[in-house]
């Protein structure tokens, strides 16, 4: 990881704005309309970025009021998609490793309408175990945006993830085994996603009791831990790049860096 990316990772972790002073920084995305490609690409971008769509502004975003703007800027939609797809692919790979018994995972499945049999919707991962099939839809949401702050995300961990999970669940209400897998930019993952991984693990039976001499310290991570660790690694790598790059792309001086130098 490059130095600039690591600095942004630490700033995000510690709640420090990506630039200082943020009041002097405005994004250059106001006149950008997002992707101009095929309908499929536009649909994919919309799914990847819909959690924060209402937070895109007609005027240039100010980092003073929107310090996490670099994590969902519409001008940088390719990075938003890359983050979403990296999390999806990491989770799908882990599910296919054999850590969860008899699990098969398919990326980008079509989601049929139970009444008509046809649907233009796509899930992110279809998971099959035994006689049960689940449809997962991945989402990334920023709790620092005004919409979620107004809902209490600044004081309640997971408020943004759970709110967006409810939106996803309503969208796929006709799917009996639908799982919204929502990741906050700070790392929180919604409860339904955790329960889903526990369900996959639970079909393998309970874990053996720990040896009294080791107290279980050397049993290694559970399959759920491995899956979540992969998701977090994908999230961290992409977001460090997203914040480091937007700081370079906007012509202004980061006085915090200048003071150190």
C-alpha cells in the first residue's frame, strides 16, 4: 500500500478528515452526470451506488460538510463499482473454498419473478447449500452522509447499514431467501448478513469443544471470520485508494501535510 493510501486509511480510522482544513476543499464532480455507457453498466453503477444517491449534490460538494465524499463521488463511479465488485468477489471466493460444507456460489445471478418467471433484476451472489438457495445483494453505505446522520448514524453503530438493508429487503420482497449484505464504510456489517453466515456454518454441526489445556486459543478462525476478514480487506484496500486519489485530483493544498513537511 502506498504511503498516501496508508495515511488516508489512518485518517478514516481515526475520524480525521481526508484533507485539512476541509472548508477550503470542494469536489469537481458537480457537472458530471456519471457513466455514459450501456444500460447494463448504468444499472450496475446504480446498484453499486444507490445507498448514497440522494447525497449527490448539484453544487460542488464541500469536504467541510461532506468529509467522506471521496467514498461515493459520482464523478469517480468506476471506483465505487470496483469497491462493490471487490467485496462481492471476495465473499464469493470464500464461500467456494470449502470452509462451509456443500456450498456453491454463483456471481451475478438473474433473479426471477416468482409469478412471471422473468426479471431484469440481478443479485450479486446466489448461494446454494443442500436444498436451500439464497440470493445475496451487496451494498456499501457511508454513515457519515447527511441522510444517515439525520437518522442517528453518528451515535448508533450500524444504523446506516440496517436502514439500507431494509431498502434492499423491500426491493426483493418477493424472494423468500433474500439476504441484504450491507457493509458500512467504517466496517460494520448488518445483522442479517451475520445470521446468514451463521446459518451456513450451523449446517455443519456445532464446533468441537475446546481442549481444556489450550482453552481454544489455537483452533484458528471460524469460516465466518475468514469470510468477513476477506470482505474487510477488500473494503480497506479500495477505500484507501479512493481517498488518496481524490485528494491528488483536486487542486488544493493539504495544510496538515504541509505542516509535517
